[in-house]
C-alpha cells in the first residue's frame, strides 16, 4: 500500500521543500538516520564519468565532480567528515548514500512539453541508506539538493524508510538575472549567489554585463559623465577603451572561474552584452557612433556594426554556453529596419563564429519590410514590446520574464514611469496570487496578468521557461552588493520552485511559504551571503564582544569578517577609529564625521533623520525630500561617546549616540524622469575583521526590529536569540534550531 508522504510531514517538519516534492511511501517500520549511517558517499563507477550533453553549458561536470561538490555541502550541513568512493554496481541495500544512473523506464522524466530531460532523478530512502539515481549527471545533482533539504527539514530526526521521489523539472530555463552593467559585483559574490540559487534548482544565471544609468534621470546635463559600465575586461588592447573602471571588471580568468563554479552546481551563466540600445559604454568610447540619444548606436554609421562584432569576437571564446544574449531592447522604433538588420546580422555572426544561438529582449520594432529571424530566442519582458502568444504562434522560442511578476528595481521603484512600481524586494505575492487572483499560482506558461485567458498552454514546445530580473535602475551607489541578495533572497526560491513544478507539480503552500524560504535560505550550504557569524543561531547573550587590553590604539585583528542583517553593534569610543571588514568599513574622522564605506569605494555619511521616518509600508525605507521632519544633513559625533548601530534591510543602518537617536546612513535617489526625489535606507553589514584607533570596546548582538520605529534599542547587550530577517514573520511555524548538529 502507498501512503502520501505528506501524511508524515508533521513528524518531520511543518515546512516544505522548495521546489516542492511528491513522496510516496511503502509501509515500513524502519527509518534512515544520518547520525548512524556510514559516512560514505558511493558513486556507481560507470556513471561517475558520465557527462550530460543536453544542457546549455559547454563545460558540463561529470557525475563524479557533482558528487565532490555534494560531499562538501553534506559535510557542512552535518558537521561530520564524509568520504566519496566509486563502486562497481549499486547494491540493493547497504549503509551510506548511493549515487548512480536511473536507467530503465524514464517516461515520467520529461519536461512539461514532453521532451526527455537529463535533469530528472529518483530518490529512495531505505533503513540505512539513501539512493539517488539520475537520468543524467544533473538529475543526480538535483536529487542531492532534495536530500540536503530533507536533512535540514528533518533537523536530525530519522527519515521514514520506504519513501521514494520521482521528479523532473517542467522547464529547462529556470533563471535569475543580475544587472552588473550599472553596479559592480565581485566574483566571490557572483559565485555565492550562484551557489544559493542552485540549492533551489535554478538552472541559469543571466549576467547583464553592460548598461548605463538612464539618461533622463540624475545629473544628466553632460551625457558622457553619466555612469556606464562594461564589466568584462578585454584582453585585446584595441578594445580596452570601452572600460572606464578596470578595477570593476572581470578578467577572462575571473569569468571562466565564475562559469566553472556555476556549472559545478548545475547552473549555466548566460552573458549579455547590450546593443544597439543601452550603449553608453560604447558611445563614450566612440562618440561618433551615437545617435542624438547618446546611449543608442547609429546603426547606419559604417563602424557601428563592426565595433559590436569586434566585441563579440573577443568575448565569444570566453562564454562557455550554447546561448548568449545580445540585449537589443528599447531602441528607436522609427529605425525598425536598421534594428532588425542589426539583430539578424549579429545572430548570423555569433552562430557562424561560435555555433551559438542568441537571445534578445522582446522589442516592438514595427517594420513592414523585415522580420526577426526565427532562430533567435525572444525573452518577453513587457506587453507593448512583445506578445508571447503571437511570438509562439509565429514560431519563435521564448522565455517568460514578464515584468509584472519578474522584475525588481533595487532600492526603489521608478515612479512615475509605468508600469511601476517594480518592487525593491521580490514580490512573492505576484507568484502565489498571479494577476492578483487569490491562490492562482504563477508558472512559466502564465504571462498576461490583465487578460487572464491570453496565456500559453503548459505543453507548448517553444516556451523554454522563465527568468526573474534584478535591475539597478537607481544607480551604482543606491545599493550595496549584498542588498541585491536581500532583494532576491525570497524570489529565487519561489521562482525556482514554480519554474521547476510548472502547472503539473506540487503547489507552494502559502501558509508556510515564508517560513520555508527563511529556514532553507538561512541554511543553504556552500555560501554565507547572510554573513552569519560562527555559531550564530545558538542561544547567547552576545554574538561577539571585544575590549581593548592596552592603552595604545594599534590595529587589532578581530577575525570575524562581517555580521549580516538584524544586528546591533555597540561601540565605546574615545576618538577617531576605523572598523574594517571584507564588505564595509566604518570610520569616524577627526572632525566627527561617521561614515560607512563599501568595498567598491562608495561613502555614506551618517545623516540626520527623524526616528519615525522611512517606515511607510507602501514605500519601505523611503523618505520623500519634501518631508521636513528629516533634514538629512550630516551628523557630527563628539567623543567620547557610546554608539549603537542597528542593521536591518528596511530600517537600514540606524544610529543612537549616548542613548539618543541621531539618524541613519542613506542615499539620495532620483525618481523616474527626475520628477520624484527621495532618500533611501542603506543596509550595511557590521565590519568585524579589524579595528584601529579609538574604539575601546564593542559588542554585537542579535536585533529583532519591532513594529514601532520610535523605540531605540538599549545601548547594551541584547540577549534575544536571533530569529531571522525582520521582513519575514513566521506566525504559524516555530523554528527552534537554525544551526544543526548531527
């Protein structure tokens, strides 16, 4: 007799796998215990060398390489050492974790369009062992993600024996995009973000490599001073003029390491080089190629297309993927024929040079003479620019990035430009309640949030899947690198879940979705984007404390790196100081200016704000410039002083001096078309690697922001146990243990 595994969920956890899985259970009295199991991962020898061929990456790992990464994750989660061994044939039973090929009948392991996939797997639990059998190497890898989630959710408890999962994704493209053309992201951050996304079975990292700040916003009187970036550093000296800040680029070694790291986790990097719009990096370098709107290429200039081809010729050998993205959005619609000729010519060039296909953003170019080649994949992002039903009927392959559900604009929306607002944090409700219809959960076949009947069928062959998108429309200084992660932190698990499940799979349980995301995100292995301190999560009166033992102010190594969100940092100071970490530096100058500086060199002085400002639920963190209760003038801190800084994503980094609230660290944000102006919070991690100067003591405590912003935290130890990010409220599920020991 088969029993639904959901009947046993309460014995293991009230939370849900993401993506959700469907268990079946043969009646058994046994159970698998990770604590008593042999600490060995066995991989079938013949399967160990297997390499998938059906994915997009050109550097697919072997099954054995995937198993090596799995071992590292398993050791981190269990806190014990494991070994990896090849084995001739998988036994019927045994002790340990066994990895191998599924083989046999794989009719159930197809994408929703009916195509067979290498990404399917079967996971089976026995008394002393777990078997993961993959349709391909990636399928085996995704099965290990399911097992790791099960171990976390079981929280040290045994797993009922006899349970089995047969699982495969509904879509091959399950992705996220990061705008690295308007904000520099370090290689370590990119790799950690890829690791995080892989835990939720995302398959693509769309890397938006070039762009510029909007010309209709900010200090735009001099177009060639507007921020732009090309984030890859060419090896050809003749092309290096396109780069304005070489220290904010990825070298070929950096980019290939980034791609390899992601591939080892089942994720393919899809690079995008924008043209013929969003091209300020090119037109600053070669002004003669610009139209009157200076970030658009003049495609009739004889050097424009050769310049773009020279860039692709340089970078195509870097890109270890079968598909690349050429941007091609928001161009002048009166030049439709020029645009279409350009897109088709670049497509032919890329394909003839490298064998790769191209993607473009869906763009309305109303030519009566020419059409975009059917070999080009269209990434739909907005109605008015493209219509997914028409694209499919016309024979195009497409990707769902409809902005209503997919887009974020980091830190602020860009009102009054419609269809704003794009939320500053991913809006999970738009997935769980698509088109604002309660409990209608989005999947990649759903595009139209207005006309609910105008969708694609779930089994059409042309729909590759979906990609959510994170944009830096508000400029390079509007966020820290980690604030991009905070914005995507809930979106990646929920979009990954629905793109994997499609319309045929298990739904996300709304009542526990926040708690499930919080728990799994907090414990996702292989990265520390939350910047947790060692041992964090255990009940303690203090996360870290230090006091100077000598009278001099020499540099002292603290060795704690950074402390992430929901902290309070108490400082007793007697003079200027510098507190340093890998992500930020906090310093007090001789004239009393307290400044946070990011690792990419942006300074943010402490500014005067009213304690109650910045907590509008509709615009969290935002203070309009016409709100006179906050002056935003820099604050001077007199010494000696006791300083308390709290950090959370909504409140940002807020400061009390000698028990009195004085302000926050913030950034000025220009609204869309320079019509609405505001100040927004900056959420800095606490730097805890070294200290120099007049800090006599410091203490870091967990801080849980309350609903009332008017109550300052006490400038002493906070004895509360850290319970997670402030914007997640787990009303129905209590999570008592965050750090697991087996």
